[in-house]
């Protein structure tokens, strides 16, 4: 039975790790004050009839703190890339010089900063829901083991350990969120 409990703990840690990593990835899409190539991570471009991630058809880099450059590997795809960036609804307007796209990242207004903080908090809440769902699944497994003969004391200890893992993950989310909020609100 203890091997089963260890398996439950390992699965919970892995699921929580995936939830945290997804949360951090989503936060990268929320821009703070300076331009980063990660801002374009979710952009999909129609490339030879298939939707393709931007990073697979172009080099994305930063020229300075306010400008992102997109250098397509094939010049004829530059218009499709510009269309993909506009369709991603990131609030960015790419300008073409025939060779590459230049994207000026405008400075954030106070109102826009507050909106981005709200969006980051919403992502944090979504991540916390995922963590709580992982906890529920793990506790359901413990209850199944309890029905199969796991002692009451071991079941209570397991539920306590599962709650500890959950509390640690939620604390990590809060810490990451606090750092991101400071980053967004810093001018």
C-alpha cells in the first residue's frame, strides 16, 4: 500500500509541476515594460496551408528595449507572418521593410498596466484551480485505497501530505504572481 501512496505523491508532484510550468508560460505572454521575443510565442502563421508556430518559420529577436524584429526564412512569407501577428490580438502592429518585420512595442499606460495585472491574476487563479483539481484526484485515489484496505491512519496522513503539496504549489503561484505584478507595474 505504501508503494501506491508514493505513486500518488509522485503523480501529484508531476501534475503540480506541469500546472506551474503552464502558468509561467502563460505569464510570459503578458508583456511588461520591455520587448521580448517571448511576446510572440503563441503566434501561429498560415504557412503552406498549415498553421505553424512563428518560431519555426522566422527568427524573432529584439533590436532594442522597444522593438522586436522578425526575420522570415523565406521572404514571400513576410505578409503571412504580419497577418498572423495581427490575428494573435496582442495589440502589436508589425511594419515591413521588405526584408523583415519591425514591431514597435508602445509604452504601457497606467490603465493598461492595471488590465495586465488583472489578466495575470486571472491566470494565477486558473493555475490554482488546476492545482486543486490535482489535489482532488489524489485524495480520490487515497479513498479508493482506503476502500481496498488502507488503514484509517495512513489515509489521514496521506491526505495531510497531499494538502501540504497543494499548499506549497499555491504558495509558489502567489510568489510568481507577485514578481510579475511588480514587473508590470514598474515603469
